[in-house]
């Protein structure tokens, strides 16, 4: 049996409401589920507040699409898509319902 990449991610994470931070739309919000990056980068992001269980809001993106600006713990942080695609976010249910 073959599953799409999104379905595989949903099965691995236990919910289809989990998405890479880089794929979250402007205006969406959720909770950090996990960070899949090398320890050095993960520790840096942890100091910025990107820890499992922390709320994140997608504020805006650059005109060319990269980087995106996120609000985490009241602080605005810009991350490139290359980094954000390794941070997984469980979207808030009201936002996830609108996306469907």
C-alpha cells in the first residue's frame, strides 16, 4: 500500500494537523510538536523559544517567500524555509478546520 507524503507524516505524528512550520500559512498558529535538526541548531532554536509545547504564530513572509516571520513567546523571529521545514507544528484545531 502506498501513502502520500502528507499521509505518511500524519501517520508518523499521529495527526493530519501536524505540518512543517515552513508549510504553515500566514495567519495560522499552533504548538511546536518536535524539532528535527542537529543538536547545535536545535539548542540555538531552543534559546529562541522553539521547544515542544510552545505556541507559534505565522506572522508574515518576505516578498520572495523566504524567510518567514514567526511569533513565539511574544518575540518575532525570522527563519529561512530550510530551517523551518525541520520544525513540526500541531495546528490549532480552528485553524486546521479552516484549511480543510
